[in-house]
C-alpha cells in the first residue's frame, strides 16, 4: 500500500523521522482534499489538493475563511451540521457544493472524525470527496423516473378514459358480448346482459353456462365453444334465448377462440338480436368472410397487447374490448 511504501522509505533513510512529517507527506499524497480543524471548529490546515481545487492560499482559507468556497445556499446547513458535530463529538458528514478556482461549483461529500487524546478532542481530520458526477447521474435517473411515472400515469388515464367510453358503448349497444376463460367460465360480460337477460356481470363472473342457463341451452353453448376451439376459428349459430321480461328473442351469435390471462385458449363471443330478413342476409354471406373479419380483430389484439385497467373489474384490457368489437362485430354481421 502507498502508506507502507512511504513509511518504509523514510524509515530506511532516517530512523528518527518525525511522525508529523510522515503524516503530512501522507495527506499530501492521497488523491483527496484533506483538512484539519481545531476543537473550536476553525480550520488550520489544507493539503495541496484543496489549494489547487479552490485556487486559494492557506492563509485565505484558514480559520473560517473556508466559508468563501461554500455555496451560499448551503452555508447555513453546513455551519449547523458542523456545530452539532463539534458539540456532540460525533462524526461529521454533509453534501455541499464547493467553488472551484474557475468559479464553478461542484458537489462534494464532506466528512470528518474527531481525534481524541486523554478522552478529549484535540483535533478534527476531514476530507472532501468530489461526487458531482454521481449527483448528476442521480438527478438524471430521478428525472427519468419522474418522466416515466408521468408518461405511465398519462397513458393509464388515457386508457381508462378510452376504456370507459368503450365500456359504455358495449353496455348500451343493441348486442351482448362476453369472454370465457379456458375453463369456459365467464371472465367478462357486457352490461347489456342485465338489460336483455336480467343477468349482471357480478352474477355471471366466474360461473359457467350450466350455472347461468337452462341445461339444454347451456349444453348447446358448450358444444359451440368446444367447436370454436377445435376448428380454431369462428363458429356461427342462431339461438333463441328468453329475455328478462319473459319474451323470446333470436340471436345471431359468433364465437372465436381467444387466449385468456394464462395464455390458454378461451372463447369470446358477440350476439345480435335479428329478424327474419337479417337472418337471410347473414346466411347468404360465406363463413370464410366472417372468419377473416373476426380473426382480423383478434389478430390486432394478439399483436397489440396493450394492458389497460380492468374492464368491469376483471382485468380485461381496453384493446381486447375494442378488437373484440371490431373483429367480432364485423364478423357477426358478415357471418
């Protein structure tokens, strides 16, 4: 180590070298600004690194002259911290800006420890370490963090607003929509279910068709779900379902496979109330066209996994709702 080499050099030349001279050489050699202070806090020594950095002489800095190189904004805190250390005898540490010889300020970490003799403090030995680059990097990281948080918050707000609009549209359009997980349990249903069937999202969530519908209808729904997964494409049907007021309605239904949160395939569907004339039109359009339109919407979702806040509180992203609408809606009408 450098200190051992210096000590060995002096001991080989002069066995009677004074300790004061040795330690003075030591503090002049280490690559740090070093200073010492009397018990009253006035500074009485600065090594050459301090003088070179500040461009001031020992006479200009000694005593309390070092105040001239402390940034005015940090002087009061510096003095308060230094005074507290002097009274308590505890280690001194502070971050402040020191003026360089060219007038520019750089961040430094100031630290000092008391030197005791016979139980009383006889001197303080301190250092100043340049941490300006670290502080700048830290500030840049903090600015980047704040910018990122702002962007995320803005994006989240935009997604929430967009999702609220989409949810309101899905809840009020003349259709019903739903998503089932890989176990055929309802993960999400549109609010229009309540209006048409008297079934709320809370009633259906986490339940399967056999919990919600009569057994015959539930078995039919399950067969269509399984078929959509088996053919890996859209399945079309016309179903008669009892409404909340007891009347019957005919629904044009299109179901498509859709990955759930675990990555396994579930089923998404959309249905429209139809009359005889619309059924004739729908049946005249090839299913291949329905497949293309429906898969277009699903493909958009798969290749644009934008995670938004939960739709109806079950984690259905806004992109899923919009692409279900675009792909499923067009697929349903074209099917």
